[in-house]
């Protein structure tokens, strides 16, 4: 089966297709590309699907997972070496 060239799919359609696969989903993306030339701001895209409380729990679980990865993969410097 040939693959799909995802670069041809709009960002909006790609995010919507991914979110639709789940009962509850939270998506938050950031692009370093400025919205307009000379603009230093970042472009954000946020989507959620599902009950607000469940989405908050899902987002918190993601933050906790990322922090756990950081904690497990990095050594903490002693205070005198900071």
C-alpha cells in the first residue's frame, strides 16, 4: 500500500483527522515560524475533544509524563555547582 504524502495535507485537516480517532484528545502545537514577516510571535494551535475535566486530566498526565522523562534522564546538580 503506497504511503500518503502528509506534506500535501493541510495542518487543519491533519489535526482534525488525528483528533477524530480518539474519544478524548488534547493537542497543543507551536510553530517557531512567525505569522507574518518581521513578527517575532509564535503560532499556536490548540484542539480538544471531550469533557473539559477529562481533557484537563489528560493534559496533566502529559505534563507529568514529560517531567518524569526529564527527571529520569537528567542528573540534578548539587547547589554549589549551579
